[in-house]
């Protein structure tokens, strides 16, 4: 079955012993119907020959900026425009570092920097290199840039040590690529509202009540929904994040009341809403027009009033639309999440706990349990927020 028929894939190969698996991966791509252009680093050629790769792909392998015999320039820009997907397998620690920091000293990196398509990376290295803080920083940077990391497996390594660092098997990489293309149209025609980030409730022109939400989870959900073909409206509080996908319409707000107004307007034309924002429960009753001076008072007492409940407001009028909420709890997690889902008319709630060091605010990872109103629950392992967003969208698709 040619599941990738007509797809253009750039296969990047860097210099590690796992490069021998790349020949098998290339063969799987070709058998699945893809057209593949191999780009290999100079060190990669020490592990597998371009002649082998060219024979399997039916295309000359690109490695240098200029062809050795003719002097013809290999255009990384053209390759970036041609590809529907770029897969770097294996990706060594060096290649990952160069990708993360834009060090464009070989054809593979310049092609990556020119790619208009999504990018997947399958790391391969020794266990200590994989665990090193610098490698993990670079991997996290790539994930923030939207790169899909295919996590390495555990097992015996080339060093004869045993641990995490083996490149994922070619069959697993193929499965991820097939899943990537199948998801691209799975939400086509759906309109989805996503809320993200904190809200700030002003005390005076320079002070506010807020929280530590970075918006990373909501932005990951918005990007994943758009990647699956949905038209996304992202209503976000103050965050230092950018959106990448052209199908995301971003609305910036500051306060809970502003977020409610924007969310109600967007929800009117939506098929579903995913409310991941950390909305302040209270706001100062009075916003002072001028900065409060410490010298003018011995202390300060703020009277707080309840903010509107966005989830409950949308839940009361949702009709047959799907409403997904979040619960960040510190105790009695399941009971509190189930109660919140019932009270606010949610179809699904995503529970995470501040007691889990891999979950919560300002982290690149999260660990969630998805709970449905019919009583079904799915507990997931700790993952990157991008992978958590995929799990959430998979559950949302099932509700559709």
C-alpha cells in the first residue's frame, strides 16, 4: 500500500553509526510511494556511501554545496521548497546542535534552515551524549521551533553500553511519517477556538495580579490543530510566544473580561473550544489610574472581585459544540477535575498536577490525564508539550 504516494521527502543523514539504518528507511519511503532526495553530511559519507543511497532513491545524493565534477551549485532553497517533509535520521549531537543554533556549515543544515515543510528529527548517539544538558537544551530548542523529535530508544549502543540513544527503528519512523500525513487533513473544515496563557488584572498602571503561565501548552494545541487542517482562533493573554501556522488567527488580550469577550465572539462560529488559558479567578475591584506610592501609605489592602468564569459561560450555551477544559490541581486531583467538568458543562477535561515536577507552568514538558464526561480516562506518560497536544487533539477528534 503506497501510503506516501506523491509525497516529497528530504532525508537528511548525519555522521553516526546508525546511518546504516538510513538505507532501510529510504527503501521503506520509496516502497510507500514517496519521492526521496537524500542530503548527507561529509561525515555521513564515512558510514554509508552515496552510491548505495543513490541506487535506492534513484536520485544523485546531495552532500556538498557544489557538485564535484561539474561545479553545479546545489540549491538548498530549491530543496526546501520542494519537500513536503524533511526527516533527519540519524541526527547526531553535532547536527542537532547546529540545527538548534543555525550553524549553516554544511548542505544538510542550510537545507533545514530553508525548509518550508515540517521537519522530523530522529536522534542517535551514546547515552551520555543524549543525557548531556547541552543536548537536551538543543532538543528543547528544536521542539520550540516546531521540529518533531522522534525519541531515541533504549538498548545496546555502539559503545556496548546499554541505555537511551539508539535511533528509532526505520519502521517506527515510517509509522510517524505516515501518521503525520494522515493527520494533516483530519480536522479540515473544523473551526476551533483555543485559549492560552495567563490573564493580568491591573492594580495600577505598573502592577497587576497574574500567574506563571507561559502559554506553551495552548500554543502547542493551536499549532497542532492548524497542522491537522483546522481553522484556529487563538485567544491569548500576555506571553512571549509567536505562532507559525498561517491558519491561526491570533487575538491578544490582557484581562479575564477581555478574554471572555473575545472567546464568546469566536465560539459563536466554532465547532469546538480548548480552554487551556490560566485565567485569574479574581481582579481588583478598583484599578487606580496613577501609580500607588509606597510613601503615601503604611500598607495596602486590595478588595478583589470574582472574574467571569469563561468555561462555565461557554458551557451554558455550547449546544452540540465540544468544550474542552483544563484542571491544574495540587490535591484531590481527580475529584476536583471531575467536579469541574460537571459544573461547567465540559465534554473533556485535561488534568495535570503541580505535584508532578514535569508538569505545570513554564516547562517544556507536561504529564496529563484526559477525562471524558462518559467516565473514560486516559493517563499519559510525561512528554513534550507538542506531543501532549497531539494526544489531546486525538481525543478531540474522537469526540467529533
